[in-house]
C-alpha cells in the first residue's frame, strides 16, 4: 500500500473542499436560474394575455399573438375551433406545463365571458439557455477544483515545511551529541513547542546513557574482577592432590557455575552495547562442538548424543553471544533428557536440536521466551530463553520451539528469515 504524505492529505482536503463548494454553488445557481426562468416565462404569459385581452376589448376581431416564443388561441363555445390543438381543449383556467408534438410549453388559460383565452410560451430556447448556463457552471466548478488543488498543494507545502524541518532535525539528532538543540531557530509556535519537548527527551536520554555507561563500566570491572579471582582459585584447587574426590566434585561444580556466570556477564555487557561493525566471522560448528564437550557432564548414562554437520556455516557475529544461544538450546536438551537421544544437526542456515525428553506442556509452549517464566519441570531461573530471544532479535535470527508432552522437544535456530521447513518430532 502506498503511503500518502501529510502534504498530500492536506492538499486532498483542499481539493475536496473546493469540489464540494463548487458543486453546491453549481447546484444553487442552476436551480436559481431555472426558477427565475420559469418566473420570467409566467410573467411574459400573463403580460401577453393581459395585453391581448385589452386589445380584444378595443377590437373584437384582433388576432391572438403568433410569434416564435408566444402563441395564443381563443376558444368560443359554438364556434369552430379547428385551429386549437386537441390537447388544449380540456384545460381549465390556470397555469400548466405540457408538451405538444415534442415541444415543451408553459400554458396560461383565462376565461372572459363565454370565451376562453389560451396563451402558450415555447420553452425550448429557455431550456437551451439553461443548459448552456449549466455547462458554464460545470466548467467553472472544474476550474475552481483545479485551482483549489494547486492552491492546496502550495499551502500544504508551506504548512508541512516546519514539520519536515523538525523531522529532519530529529532524524539527525544523536544522544551522544552534547550540543544539538532541535528547537534552535524554530518559530515560537506549536512546532517550536514540540521541538522543545524533543530536546527535553534528548537530555533525559543523554543522562540515561551516561548512567548506563557508568553502570556498565562498574559492572565490567567490579564483577569480572572477583569472578576472575574465584576462577583462578578454583583452578588452583582443582590441581590440589590433597583434596578428596567429593571435594573435587564440589570444586568442579563451583568452577562450572563461575564459568556460566562469566559467560552470562559477558553476554549482558555485550547486549548493553550497540552492534559492533567489526564483528568477526566464526564457524558455527566449532562453537557447537565446543559447547557439546563443555556440557557433557549434564548427560545421564542412558542418553546418547548424535551430532552431525551437513553444512559448514560461517556467520558474522559476536562469538560469545552465539555461544550463549547455542548453549541454552543444548543445555536444555541435555538437562531434561533422562534417557534416549539428543540429536544436533547443522544444515543450510539452521541448527536443529532434538531430544526425547518429557517435552513441554501445550499451555506453556507459548511462554517459554518470556522473561523469568519457568515451566512445571524447570529448575532454572527463566532467564536463558528470554536472553536467547533478545540475542536473536539483535541479529535477525529466529528460534522456533515445538514440543509434544511425553515425546520430546525440537528447537531450531534459523540464521536467516528464509527456508523454514515445518518441524517434525522424532
């Protein structure tokens, strides 16, 4: 659908207004001209009839008028009336409008003594004049409509110009620019007031960005430093031969939790920044295999992993964020499959992770990407898949999850918006 601009809409309003006004004027003048014409014809008939009656009083043998426009007849009882059209013989005193032999007439009838006087006025010339006048009015209406369009387009341009200038300034304004007032130089009217509102929002946005930068910097330093210390301590403890097996297992769990915290912190910090134009291309399958090896500890003894790479796919992205997305899909499949198979396949532009776990209830499947949503069987915090969705939205990817309770879950990560086949559960 073609979008119409504000200038076009304003000009169209002028056109409709001009056309409506022209139509009303045309109808009004046309009706007035028609009414005036009828009154003039009636006045002419009455004057002709009065004049002929006066002449008959002075000269009984005076003939009625017989011109192109006016024709008269005298009907006397008992006398020959062969010259009178039959359609007039039955008319009584009064005014009439009728057609004789295809010609329209206005008729005036009056009785004087035993005689009936009939006066006809030929309407053809009057009707032609009215039609010509209507044609002039129609042409004038069209000219007025076109003039309204031209004037409306010009006026709309004048009216829209400040709005376009405001839109241009707002489009060029950047929160990182400290001195870029939108309202500078604009008139002190509604547009100027709107521009001042935009300036106020820009100032608030700059303050917010400054606070966010300070927070990100503090988190990056104050949180990563203790995590790095914890990670270093864990690595030292893992190499300590004096620890018992149970203690070693606990140290390993602490190390994994620390690694997950470091990864999550890195992802959140990356998501807080704008997309980096210098992001490097990375092999998706290398990330997949690394994540499979890292999360094998989640697999039960009766669960097998089938990993297959049908197409080596390289995409330009932040490797840490790609790892977060793939890790969530694979970790969920490993965690909830107590026995059976987890199938991981990379092909074309998609990564598919299928499991034979308990599945997701039908009423929960539409909520899995909601922040802090946890299903009935979930043991996590409900952040993982919501973070996956945010990362996918950032890069234009899409994650589709289908599940049947008791049969397992299939998750597909599409790296483009094309070629999305229907999911089939094993």
